[in-house]
């Protein structure tokens, strides 16, 4: 967490997926998949998010922005928007997820 209080938090995540077999160090870094994002969650009720995905080998790269709403602890709804070049299949889409905690 970059910031955490009793009512809210601000979270930053970064991730890199590397192929460790069959590549030299330079290729391993240039052909990695990189992901990251930020989230601001208020009162465990409402979230604002942004992120990126970059896959050099598959030539896929996009940004996302979204919001989340959890009216009760066990159920949440997330809506995002994918920002990308028009030649990518996910460009301009609105992924929606319903989360249920059992």
C-alpha cells in the first residue's frame, strides 16, 4: 500500500512475467510481459482503478480505467474500459465482472 487508513487505501502493483528457459538475459527482459495498476478504495465500498498491460512478444499493449462498487461485503461489481489502438481486439470494450464471496 502506498497509503492506508481506517477508511481508505491507495495501492500500487507492478508485475513482470519472464520466460526463464531458452532465452539469454537480454531477450528475457525484452520479451517479458509487464502489468501494473493503481487502486484507490474508499470505505471498502467504492474503488477507482487504472492499469496497463504490455506484452512485447504478442504485440499487445493497452491501458485500462475502471470503477468498482461493493454494496455489501460479499458482492461486488467492477466495470472497466480498455483504451487501445483500434487494431487490438479489446479496444473500446467495457469488461464487467460480478464478484461473489462465499
